[in-house]
């Protein structure tokens, strides 16, 4: 049998390993570098060979049977085309063996997320959804088009904002893989998110805040009342207040130490004397300040009391998170945006400025007038005449 012949089904079917040998290698006469290896076991595998004779490299890419000669020839042509373009298919395959599948990487990534974040439910949900489609694929095989199509399928269900959240979490996951050199680039970074409505910027006016404080004074349950006082006077998040524990509060020092926050880092928050007074008047009924109906568990929410407060204060359009935004605005006016950012415990002053301290025209006018008052005296000369 010739070692160089056009590989057809009839030819490959006729190939057998010579007696005393463990394999037979036959090259195609039409496509240089394309061939088939026949093993003594009867298995026949296609390959593409390239490189100089002294350093010949051979990459096997499929077995005869599942792969027809024509399909194998097309695959070999693709691989040899990569070589002509300066690539090395075998080296890339060897590198690929060290690249985890998407599911393997998600498992690794979620361990680090759990260490950094207090709440990982959304991360797990988004990445589980992605793993249903990409779980068995290597990370470096996921393309921009893969991410875009999946993102568009979520958007098409009528949930553009949910699609944006999914994209952000998948981006973070793949970005972590990129930082650890698992992939050469992050394909999710090139997918544009859906347009979103401007973020809510509702803050309470002084009159609205007075009505709300009066309504809080009428709350009968002392623990629920304390929860609203803490929300208003500290700017804390609702989840933080509901999970507040007595062991983390130092009433003497006026400090609330949060062991685990949204950022995943322990943080300390100063408490005003009025807040300390309200908390000091409470009986310690369990570990949590705002105890739930189940012993040893925090209260789930404040929905009913909040609806009652809205009705009493005649403020049907406000949300609980508006209290945090109002707190940020008041602090920014009094002490500046940097102090507001520290008290709100934001990772960046930009976040505070963008979402929690929407200074209006009147605020800007007061700042301008104060600046003018400082500058006017500087315009006078020694003789009391204005500079020209």
C-alpha cells in the first residue's frame, strides 16, 4: 500500500496495519500534511502534520467513522491554514488543556465572591443560567457573539434591566478569569447593555421629613419605631438595619460595627446621641435589635409598618431607600460630599455625587453667593477703590 494516496472512504476502509507493526500512517496525495493513522486495534484517526522535517508536528483531530474523509480534509485545511497564518494548532491545544470549562471556573470564582460579598444569590443565579448553555465549554471558547446572543435572548423576554444585571455579573466573572490569565480577553466587555431609565433621585423636603418624623413618633411597636429612627438618622440600608445585632452596637461609644456589609468588608458607623437614646430604651429581646417572629431570626421586612407610615405622613410616593438618599443630601449640604460618602460607606465619591446627593439650583446658588462674599473684599485696593 502506498504511503501517499488520495484518502477516500474506499481507500481508508482497505487500510490495515502490517504484521508486526502497531500502526500505519498514510498521507493524502492532494492536501499536503493531511493524513490518517491506522492502529492495530482497528481505530483510524485523522491528523494534520506541519513544520520542518526535523521538527515535524502532528495534531490529531478526529476518528474515521464519526468524521468522513471530506469533513476531515476540510478540518485539516482549516488547521493548516492556521499554520500558514503563523499559528501553531498543537501548541494552542496544549495550552487549552490548562483552561477550565466555564462551569469549573464558576465554581472557583464563586468561592472568592462568597468571601467578598455579603449576598451572592444574584451572582449564583446569573452564572447558573449562563452555565446551562456554556457549562462544558472551555473559557477561551466563549466568544463575543455567544455573550451577545444570550444577552439578547434575555432582553427579548421583556426584561431589559434584568438582562443588564445578568451581563454585569457575567462580565465580572470573566474579568476575574482574564486577570488570572485564563483567557486572553473578556468577551462580555464588548457587549453593550440596554438603555436604562435615569436612577431614582427622590429626596424628602424639610416639610415631608417633618411629617414623616411625626408619623414615626406614633408607631406603637418600639422595635419597629427604632428601626425607622436608625434608617432616618444613619442612612443605613434596610437590610443592614434588619440584620443589626446587639453585640455589634456599643452604646457607650455611640458606634455600630457592621461585621459584614454590602461591600463585604467590616465597617463602623457612628451613632448620633438621639439614635443611641432610642436604642438604649429597648429591651434586649434576642440577638437582633429588630427581632422577627421566629426566635433567633431577624425580621424579614417592614412593608406593613412602612405602608402605615406613608398613609399617616401623607407620603404615598416615597420609598424606604429615599430615606438614605435624603440623609446623604443633608450631610453633603452640611459637611460636603466626601463626608457624605464616608457615612454612606460608598466605594467612591462619584457614587455619592451621582445617586445620593442631587444638589439642586438653590444649593448651587447658595454656594455661589458664599463664594462671592469671600471674593468681594479682595477686590478693594489699599485706597478703598475697586481694581480696574
